[in-house]
C-alpha cells in the first residue's frame, strides 16, 4: 500500500477534502464593507464641506478688505472712489470716477458670507444698494455689517462687524446693541 499524500486534494485520508473553500466574499460581508466605506466618505465630506465654507468666507473677507483699502488709496491719489454694497444681488464693488463697478472691482458675496444688514449713520439697510464715497484724504464713513453664512446656525452664526471710517480696521462686535453703541459713538 502506498502512503497517502499529505498535501493537495487528497490530504491524509485519500478522500477529497471537504473544505469550505471560499473563493469570494458573502453578500453580507460585501454589504457591510460598502456601508462602512459609505459612512467614512460621508464623514470626510461633512468635515471638508465646513472647512471649505470657512475658507471661502475668509477669502471673501480678504476681498472686501482689499476693496475698502483700494477705495481709500484711489481717493488719496486723486481718483474719486466709491465703495458699493448691493444687498439684494449680494455683491460689493469699487467704483472709480463714477463708473459702474467693473468685473475686476466687484466681489460676489458667496453662500458662506452674505451681508444681510448694513448700518451707516442713522440708516439701517436690509436690501438695495448702499454707496460710500471716500474723501480726498482716503476716509470712508464708519459702517456696520451683519455678515455670515446664508443659512446661519447656532454653530455658524452671523456676526456683527464694524468697519472704522478713519483706519479701515474691521472689528467683530458682540451683538446688535453693542454695534449700535459703537456706531453712535463714532458719529
């Protein structure tokens, strides 16, 4: 008698091995893996969406800061300059020599940063256009903005900002009452 092989299909007994040889994943395992990958993708998407919104809002603030500074510099150099906010169409722009704000001098306000109220002097504006003329010394009037995401939430609320007329500095204010007090003190 010959010895039974210890390897292969006829291991030790001489009979075909009855194994549960698995050549593929079961349907349940596949569904669980797809579900897990989907949950991870959703978590990554949620995280990057909020980070993207924050960076978009910061970029829009940088552009608004640039418009303000450009209006001041243009007025100091002798070019009549106006800073324009359109709360209905959600843009801000710079008008030089009385011309309409051109594409280069216009900032579209995104979903991440909308200006919903603008105060200057005793006026409170909720829609339409507001225009600020820079003096020949490069001074714009002091104004207050309520700005934030289009759909403000408790985690990401709109905030009150004061733009100082003399320096152009932008400062966050705690609430509407403090903003009103600051604006009244600046008059």
